[in-house]
C-alpha cells in the first residue's frame, strides 16, 4: 500500500463538474489500495476575486486581514471535494491549515512553513478516510491564519508529502507536464519526461509557472518525488527527481521567460561605499525580493544602479528607491515595466562550454538588445525588451532544443 499526496490546482476544481471529476480520480487511487491525502487550491479565479475585493477597500490592505480573506477560497474547495467523495461512497474529511495544523512564520501573504503536525491526518487515514487539506494556508504562533504566497498550494502538498513520508506527490494541473518552453509560444515545445530538482527550481523561478518555486526547494531538501500531470488527460507527465548523470547529456533542458518583472534604475549615484548596501537593505527590510542587479561602470564618480523586482512590488520598490536616491544625492529614479527575462536552463551547462556565447549570438542574430545578464552554474538569463520576448523564446528553442548539435556526445 502506498501513501500518495495528490494536489489539484484551481482549474482542476474550477467547477462542480470538475470537482466530480477530481473525486473520481481520488476514488480510483483509493480503489487501487492507496492511502490518499489531497491538497486543493481555490476554484480558479477565486483567489484573484477575493484579492480584488480587498483592493476595492484599500490599496495596501493589512496583510493579516488579507490572509483572512484570501484563505477562504481553499476552504470552500476542500469542503466541496469531501462532499463529492462521500457522494460516490468514499469516506473523506476536509481540514483547513489550522486544523492540521500547519505552522508557519508570521510573514503574512508570504509565510513559510515551519512545522507540520501529522497526528490528526494519520488518525484519519487509519480510519480509512481520504484527508483533504486546504492548500496555501497555515497558522502562525499567534494563532492567526497565514498564506504562503501565490501558488502556495504546491508547497503545502510537497511539505505534506515530506512530513508524511509519502511515496509520491502528484501535482494535477491544466498542462500535461513541464515543457521545454511555453507551448502557447513555441509550437514545437516538448514535454520533458524527467527533470532534476535543480533545473526545475531554476525554471520555476525564471517564469515557467508549472509549480511554485518554494515547493520544488522543499522537494529537493526532503527528496520528495514529484509527478506533474494533467487532471484532464490520462498520461505520464513530468517526473521531478534527484539529478543523475544521464541528465547532464543535454546542455539546455528548457527555455523560460518571465514578464512579471519591472526594472528600476537609480540614476547618477555617487560612486562610494555603502550606497548599494543602503538601497538593498531598505528593500529587504520591506520584504521586497530583488532579482537581477546591475551596476554600471563608474564615470567621473557617478554610477547607475539597476535592479528588477516583481511588478507587484514595483510601486513600493520605486518609492523606496526614490527615498534612498534623495538621501544619497542621486539624480533620479527611472522605471521600465516593459521588460522580459529570457533564460536557458540545463544541468549540462556545468560540463558543456559555450552556452552563453551561443545564447547571445542567437539574440544578436534576431537584433535583440540585452539590458542585463545573470548566470548561475545551470542557467543564463538575459533581460530584454518585452516586445521581443516571444521572438527570443522561439529562436532560442530552435537553436538549443530543436537543433540536435547541442547534445553533448561523450
Ligand atoms: N489559491 C492560491 C493562489 O491562487 C494558491 C494556489 O492556487 O496554489 O495563489
Ligand atoms: Mg498553481
């Protein structure tokens, strides 16, 4: 008998009909002799709707109260799934984050899971029930409801799978797996059968929206085997597992793109020690995550510092940058919301030279200017004008994925 954690995304539970379909899938796993723990997101569009309500009342709602509101979407979904299961003869019980309980820190709207007590879940499983847990939410040490950031149900599922030592964590979604590029943009994009945690983490953080990045970090840390698959078609999806040597044979596993960032530039900053520290400490103190940072070469004692943040944080980040700019005597702050970050990702880059050069060459051939570059051992990202995003993704996919010559032959 296996213990399976199944996570259903918003579109999978987007209507009563779809919830019935989910109930059938759960029943199938139960009938095959498995113990099943289900994690559900809110019905599709619900979290956005709830967030919009809070925004009608305040431009920056109190984070504790925002969590109180948006966490309700998952509560509805799990109750409905439990009802649907009972209707087809499967005993089930739904649990909110605080009923489990799933303890988090108190960083409302982006809390991190600290500890999961599995006693209640184990008890219910022993009674032969399917346990359905609300994704995305937890409880902090003050007893307040917290949420884990957008897409946080993935993290709930993986964390539960780790805590329960589940055999597999199945992530059911509206796509058939993880693709070599966004199939809506690249016609020849292919499903990746197996990908390493490391590559998936990069792809998730670089815009491939299949899973929340934190959930993959969690999976890597605890060795949770993940299977991402469609909740609408029956076929193997993408396995996310420990890396192995076989995986290094391909230089580039996938191409990611991200349109969700804004670039903010502090212009003509006096080039002296401590200024970058002041700026980025101020951003950090306000919980703003900075992605790329570029500091230009100094001219006559002045320099420009550019950085990118999620568009959601851009207004606030700009405000903070303006305050710091004034304080340190910079000449001003500029902002560009029309940028895209295009990345190539692959474990094979560790052993395969020339990927960066080839990437820049492909962009150059298409006449695309690069604003900033960042690299890690297994990825290269370029910041470009948003209007060239699709062109860049297609050209890079053709060069690296469709073109066989990039496969390393030892
Ligand atoms: N409902 C939440 C969201 O939309 C969490 C999730 O779907 O994973 O972000
Ligand atoms: Mg999701």
